[in-house]
């Protein structure tokens, strides 16, 4: 099941845009990727795009535990929908922690 679309390419830089009749347009349209949820076994949901693994959700006795692609736990949730939203939100805004994350935010 496909539930989301995200631009696979960052916004164009100023040098990659052209001005035509006073309007700024991108040189080429951005490609997109679709997030798909797979359920390989009962109680496990895996989020992926054609080019990347995004995270997973594991059903536990307490609810659903969402994990990011790098293994971080995104939290425990009462519903599957809330856990999917956490993985989806992490896809758009991944947390950058530690020294390397700080260096990436500065760039």
C-alpha cells in the first residue's frame, strides 16, 4: 500500500533556476519516491521506498514500537496508525544527534 510521496531531490539552487517573464522556474521537475508498507510476518511492518529502507513497526503486548532505519526507537504507540506516522515523520525530518549530527546541521 502506498501512502506518501516525498521529493527525492532537494530544491534547486539559485544557479539551477531560470527566470522567464519575471517568474522563477526550476530547470527540471523533481523526482518523487513512494513510501510502501510491507508486512513480511504477522506483527511486523516494514517501510521502504524503491531506493531505501525507512524503518519498521513491531507489535508488542503494550502496543506498537516504531524504529527508524538507523535502529533508533521512535517510541511506543497505542495504535498502528500513530506508529506509521512516527516512521513517516522521521523520513521527512530525521533527527541528527551527537557530534556528526551537529556537523550536518551546520552545513
